[in-house]
């Protein structure tokens, strides 16, 4: 049974889409709080994920990013893959090897540098 973390009611808890990491989100009809009852183990704060992706686009490798943020490099790899899915919609993301991901992000990085040519 789903329970609102704020008012602790179990009735009228509606599904409200999914988080970036794929966890089901719910919304309480009484206090309108949105929450995720069972966050996935690799669901880290959005802020940290953004930081990791930014460092990746800037050319830092997965292991350095992972060490810098104190997360496992597989976690960073998952974030990068999830982001690549959103940006370019590759046909079989599970089969994309890390070497290919590097090429993809080099490409995205170049595109980004051209559009924001400020540094
Ligand atoms: Zn509530």
C-alpha cells in the first residue's frame, strides 16, 4: 500500500509519471506532495547527476568523475547512457559499448561548444 510521506494517508494516492531513473512517482490528492515510494538504489540527487554529465561532456572520464563525486563508475556510466538515450535515441542502448559512448559524447560536446561559443 502506498502511503503519503507527509500526511500518511493511503487513499487517493495517484500515479504521477516517473523519475529520470525510472521509479514510479505518486501524488497525494490531499496535500499535493509528489514523492517516490521506492527509489532505486542508484537514484542519486538530480544535482549530482547533472554535475557528472557536465564533467563527462567537458571530457573527464567516467572513473575520474566517479572518484570526484564519490559514486561507483558504473553509476556514472548509467547516467551517461540514460542521457544519451534522451539526446539521440540510439536503437539498442543496452548494447552501446563505452567506446561508442565516448564518440557520441565527443560529438554532442562539439555541437554544444559551437552553439555556445563563449569560452
Ligand atoms: Zn498527503
